[in-house]
C-alpha cells in the first residue's frame, strides 16, 4: 500500500490533512472565499492555524457565513454577541477588524470590480510556484507579502500584517508552498 507524501505541517491530524489535501494552495478567485480566508487568517494572527481550522464552522455560523455585505453592517449589539460566543476566538480587536475589513473589502470591489482582480494583480494573475523541500524552509513573509500588507493597510484594513498576508497567499494558491515531494505540489 502506497501512502501519499504530504507536507510535514499537516501530518497526523485528519482535519489538517483534509484541509491540506483539498483546499490549501488551490488558487481561489471567488471573492466570498477570499474574504473567508482573509478573516480566518486575521483571527489566526498569534495563534496556530489548527486552532482556527477547528473553529471554522463556528466562525461561519457566527459571521453569517462570511457574508461581507452583512458583516460590514454589524452594529454594537452584534459585536457584543460575538464577544460572548465561546465557539470563536473572542478578541475584540479582531472582531472589530472583521467589520472594518468587510467595509474595506467592498470598497476594493467597487474600485477594481472584484477583490480577486485586486489581489491577483500582485502576482500577475499567475501563482508563484516555490520549491520548498521542507515546510520549515518556507518563509513567514516576503517583500511581496509586505507590499500587499502595506497596500491593504493604506486602504483601511486591520490585522493584515506581512505574515498574515503571506499565509493568505499560501492558503488561496497565490503561492504554491507545498513541499516538492508532496503529492499536491504538481496538482495545484
């Protein structure tokens, strides 16, 4: 029986492996999904991705299935309810940033036609394919993620530092950081 070689970071956890096998590094062009990953990555700042991944369904329920149009309209009562929701990460700054980011996301859509058009321009609409031998060799950020971070911050986004943006680029397939021996490396 042959087993698939996976990136080392996901081994041993069924949820992590499923995420790795089916989502991580797959190019995302859909604005709704790009927004979901952006929000999840902002909540991950300072925490492990598996912590956020385990709460993903709770985040979906709490944040109206990541409907940025609804989130942009959240008022204090909704924010207070989110702060009481034990199923999510109850960080007031990150929750408030989610509302701010939804509003800024909509402004980018208005300017560029879609968030996808905006974000993918940074890689000329083509994923960057790195040659990572071991996942620990992948960078935490790059000059490109810093450029994107600065531009998003200039546009009013919060919690979108260079490391968060690099993780977002990896998750949404703008960068292929699968290990070269990983079965997904050539698939994405």
